[in-house]
């Protein structure tokens, strides 16, 4: 039984789509089909029902799925044991949110690549719930998200870092500070916000709803780097986590706008699944994220195994 075919089976079973599995694995759809057929021929059972455009696992497919993940995990352990000590190779898959990707990851990834040049890093972005699902389905090895504390018996968090979210504008934004001291006053300004569903926007909307108000941004965009650039040219006001604008605040190109009735604090959390075997490349990233946490956060805690 070829491990390559098992990898393909596992991904196809997770996605229930030959097309999506082919795209993510870098194969043609016909190659995925051939690998699945090779497994079915070797095991003498059908693994998938393909009726019209719908793909589902057969009973035999569900049985194999229970063992395939363990076989892949054993393969990872063997590769790690045979790799050169202190110089791991392989793949590291990380799921994260857009604002962390733009603010924290560039420096982190640069250092990680310098330390582990043979590791291929794959990043995927999504909202918090999507990241949880990626972790459950073993689509990623680690997730790094920003939300309320979200404890789960299925996740082990090795880093929790508190970071406030607040209103921010360009240092030369022309409106008077005296007219921007409460939520109701600030939301009258031109607003630039991340899309609905992002944790810190959700927290803002909850506080507005409690006052019978709502946010009406003139621009919604997921890319916080674009938001920061617009703020620099005094295009309006935004609501962002501290780590996303830390450099600009230090440089004096942006300024915080305190709202007396809006205090939001969330946590950046770096986690892995409790059943996941920690590969050397995962361990290296976790340690690096812990070692550099003080560069991005003032208040953080670390779990050391």
C-alpha cells in the first residue's frame, strides 16, 4: 500500500471532492482518480461512491479512514527519526487570520526559514471557526488566531497573548479629538473596517448594539495592511488590534483614539490538536513563536511541555 495513495485518499475523504483534493495536492484530477483506484484494487473494496457530482465514503472507506491518519502519523514519525538532528525537513501547515499574517508572520517566518531552511511552510487563512475546522480535519498542523479565549478539550494552546483592540486614525487626521471620545461620536466618522465575522469587529458591533447603534463603514476589507495605508493618508478611522498597528504607533504615523465606553481585549492563541504528534518542524515553530512573543505583545503566557 503506497503512502502517496494513502495521502491522496485521506485528503479526498476530508474534502469529499476529487477536484479540490487534486488542486490542494498539486495533482491532476485524473492522477487522484488513478491513485484512489489503485487503493481500491489493492484492497478489493470500493472506497467512494460517486453518484453524479456527489462524492461520499463507502462503509469500507470509512473503515480505512480510521487507520489512514495513524499510518500517515507513523510515516511522519519515521521521517522525523531519520532526519538530520537539529535540521528537520518536511512540511509545516499553519492556519491563521489575515491580521496576524500581515503583522506577526513576516518576521516570524523569516527567522523560521533561517533556522529550518529545509522545511516547506504552507499558510492558510480564515476566520476563527474555519481555523478550528481545519485543525479538526487535520488540514493544518497549527492554528494561530485572535479571539476571546476559546478553550477546548481538543486543542492545546502553547501561547496566549492579550492584545487590546481600539480605534485608530492617521496622526494628522483633521477631526477634533473632543468630538471623538465615545462610541456614538466616533462611528460618525468615515469608518474603514474588516469584514463581518472578524473577532474584533464582532466585539465592536456587540458594544454598539448594546447602545442601539450600528457601524456603517464606507469600506470593508479583510486586508489590514490596506486599512493601515488608508489611515496613513487620513482617509478615516478604523478599529484594529494593537499588534496590527504597533509599528505605526511607535513611528508616529498613526494615533490611538480612546473611546471612554469601548474597552476590548482579545487573545492571540497558538494551538495544535491534542491528538497531533508534534513533528520537529512544529516544535521549532512553537518555540520560535514563544521566544519572540515579547516583540508583539506586552502580556502573554507560555505553556512549556
